[in-house]
């Protein structure tokens, strides 16, 4: 799985472009925000599209991590990632 994520602070959006990979059959991709040692916070299940725009949570800062996990249909049943982490990367200011 390979994604390009762009945070537009003026629009309050995160734009995701999938350049490779997809969810396995019968599974979904779920996006998470990880801030330091805090528990991951779900930003939602990603639709099966190459380009997605999602509302950005307030307070995104450099060093936080966006991650994508493999989850059952509907997303994680526990509110925390339960499947394999397929992609992860820190936010950095460009």
C-alpha cells in the first residue's frame, strides 16, 4: 500500500491519493492519527477510491503520524487498530 497524504490547513482537509495497493478481499482500510504516546484515534474507514478528502482534526502538527490498518468491514470493532498496519508516516511541514 502506498499513499500520498497532503494536509491543507487553510481548508482543514487531508487529501489522500492511493498510488498502489488496496484492501484485501473482505477487508477495509482504516486511517488513524497517532500523537506521541497517545492511543491512535480513528479518522475513519477509507472508501475504495484512489483519491479521498477527509476533514482534518484540529491541532494537526509536525511529528504526528498518519497510519492505515487492515480492518474488518465497518472498521475496527474495538476503536483501536486490530489488523496489520499497512502504511504509516509522520507529518512534516513542507
